[in-house]
C-alpha cells in the first residue's frame, strides 16, 4: 500500500482535500511530460516515440482504474489481514520482509535510474540526437538540474504506478499461498480458512482482472518500444543506441516473471484445495465449501478473461516477443551489398 500512496493513490474515504491536491499534482506532472513527448513525436515521427506516447496513455488509464478500485483493494487487504492471524509467525514475518524489500527496491530504482540517465545524457556526447537529451543539452545553464528533474518526474509518473500494481499483486498472491497451507490448524478450522480464502480469491480476481490486462498491455508496449528504438538505431547509423533502455527491459521482465510465478502458485493451491486433507464422511462440510470443490476448476486468475496468468504465459510472451523482434529487425535492417 506504500507504493500506492507514493503514486498519489488513496482510498476514496481518505482525506479528500489531500487526495485532491495529490490528484492535481500528479496530473500536472503528467500533462507536462505528455506535452514534451508529443512535441518530440511531431518534430520527428518514430514508431518508438509513438509507442512511448501510447505507453504513457496506458499508464494514466491504469492509474485511474486503480484509483476507482482503491476501496475494494483496501477491503481485500483488511480481509487478508484478518486471516493472517491464523498463519505461523515465522511465515508472516517472512512475507513482511519480502514486502519491505520490494518497496525499498522500487524506491531505489526510482531514485537511481534518473541519476544514471542524467549522467548519461550529460556526459555522453554521442546521445545528443534524441529529442529529450537534445532539449536538455540546449539548456546549458541548468542542464544537469533540469535533466535530473525531468528524469525523476518521468520515472515517478510512469513507473511507480505500474510497479505498485505488480508488487501488490505478487505479494498478495504469495500471502495467499501461505494462508492456504494451514498445516497448524485442525481439519474443521482448515475448512473454514480455506473457504474464506477462496471467497477472497474470487474477489481478488474480480478486482484485478481488467487491471492485469492493462498492466500486461503496458509492459508489452514498453517491450515493443525498446525493440523499435534499437531497430531504428541499427538502421540510422547517426542515431545512437540508448542502452539505458535495457534497465527498463530488465525491470519489466522481472515484474512479469514475479507476477506470473506468484499467480501460478496460488492457483495451483486453490485448484488442489480438496487434496490438502483426506475427506471424512463424518466431517461437517459446509454447503459453500462443497460448491467450491465442485467448481474449483473455474478458480483462476486472468487478464479480463482473455488469458490465464499461469507459467505457460511466460513461454507465450517470450515466443511472441522473439518473433516480432526478428520481424522488426528484418524490416529496419537492410545489409549493404
């Protein structure tokens, strides 16, 4: 939830005045950065810049959708916190440690990446062809400061919201996996806990289903943007390759892998919930739990029903990106005879 607060996202019932101020600040920064990107696209049309602009629009859509769902997200957190009391203390501490480390890594990336990019654009004389670096270089009196402020706000507006959603999704799924173990509970307690977990699982899917589709669209757009920019750099010899985009490519790849693996783990546990203990004819099964066992195959995490967030999705994304990367490189690259 800390990353949501850093993204100027608060529950609807929170301080309305502060929420409005954060809303105005966030959108003021967004509009300024969007205007700069639009100017760069108009000055010279490059497919990579168009994809970058689309990426920013998707980021804003993601931000608004999360804002509309903040009340439900807060309710999901509260429901999970109530169930956490039944989890072993060691596991609870481990999850909390992972959560804190994830938040610290995101904040570190948000601070280090702008500093690295600022130094790169300032010190590298070979990267004066890109629109942003050219604009910053022309501001000789405050070039270093203006470049750092731009990169910091750019990283903040477009990176933190997506990171917040991905980290929250991953940690939530990891917590679910621990809760569904229930090894220290009696059989009747395990039934109650697992029944409640599946109920929360369905609420979790209903809340994040469309948002996951938006997140994956955002990440795929980012991947294709990087591929197009590298392909354009290969085609135009005077246009230098910006290897700083590898930072975005690596970080987004890590986010995708973490989300898919955590989602796959929780779905594996939920769909095998009836195998976690031996059935007993004398056991007092609730009607709700029997319905869950009957329809357990339908319990899955999806991207608005268009795809299931399971391990095969990683292979599909890898094959898709590799195929289109080869096509794009062949389209841009024409060997000299």
